[in-house]
């Protein structure tokens, strides 16, 4: 219920941002057009958020015949969690990572990179998959998927606002001004990052705990996070990841150095590992 309320609030927030942009671009007419666009965007985010995320990350859904061991492990863990069998997808990327998406447990997708499959043993892979299934069980996947799509839209609007300010479109049409467009171009991406951070960080601890329950041990996930931390420290990133969808992944798929730490979408790996190590197997 809480996640459903948060999802509705996100959709309302996106509607407000799109309408503000419409007002800046075209006055009253732009506002009405923007409202129509916002309705279409909200509908698309709810029904097609998983497809959008899979397209963004270049993840390909696989069959049991194409990835029998992975599929069988997901099926076993889904049964442990009391969940319907989700779709299984693979991202053709050497950087190890994973995520889950979908609007509900009956329409969920669990995705892993080829890099993850190459460095994890069975217990570690089970820990990672269990973490993602915990997100599905807690119904985090819809709000996180919507937030990812919403952030992409906000980034697009910010770029449009930047060009609007440069070209002075709002002033010529009498529906806005250069200063407002510049402010939106600067603040919109910041808002997108803050939305991601606010939603994601608290959910990761809960998914770690839930994943340990599903896998029936915290050791696999703790060991997997240690490996993922080592890879992250070497600056290896997921090519298809972006700031708009980074919060979906089990660990930050982008570089976390410098100012990026100020708006981290994930809690520190050291704290997550310490919590897992402190749990009873």
C-alpha cells in the first residue's frame, strides 16, 4: 500500500513537471498539450515500465533452453519466496550487476549481466537473485521502475529547457522566460537524482534481509557484494546503465567517485555486508 501511494505521488509529480515545462514553452496552450502528454506518459509508465527499462539496459529475456541453470535457480528461489515465476533476462555486459523490474510480482523480470554470471559461484548467484526477488516480493519494482522512467523524462525535459533558454523560445511565444528555462535545466536533473536516492537507499537494506531469508543464508549475498565492491573499485561500469536507471541495480552500475557520492542511490556496500555478516545463517 505504501509503495502504491508513493507511485501515485511520483506520477503526480511528473505530471506537474511536464505541465510546468509546457507552460514555459507555450503558455496556456502549451499547458494543455503538456497535460495530455503527461496522461500518456503516466499510462505508459504503469503498463510498460518494465519494457522501457529492459530496452534502456539492453536486457534480453531468455528461455529455459537458452539459460537452463540460471532459469532453474530463479525458479527454485521464486518457490522459496512464494512468488510466481518471473521472466529471466540477461544483459550482454562484462560488468557484474543485476536488477528487477515490472509492475507487480505476476509481471516481474529478473535480469543479470553476463559479467555477474562469470564471477559468481552458485551460492553467490543465489544470494543476488534472492535480493532481486525480495524487491519483487516487497513490491519495490513498480515504484523503482516508474522512478527510472520518470528520471529519464525529467532529463529529457531538462535538455529541452536548456535549448529553449538558448534559443529564447519561451520569450518569443509569451509563455515563459529564459531564466525560468535555465532554472529548470539546472534543477530538474538534481530533482531526478534526489528522487532516485530517496526511493532506493532504504529499500536496499530490506531487500538484503529479505534476500537472505529467501536464499536461507546471508553468506552468499554478503560474498557476492564483496566481489561486486572489488569490481566497482576498479571503475568497471555497466555500459547501458545511466543516472536515470542506476537505482534499479543491486549495486551502483556507474562510477561512485567524487561528487556522485553526495547523491548515492545505494547505501554503502560496507554497511550492507556488515549487516549481512551479522545475521545468523
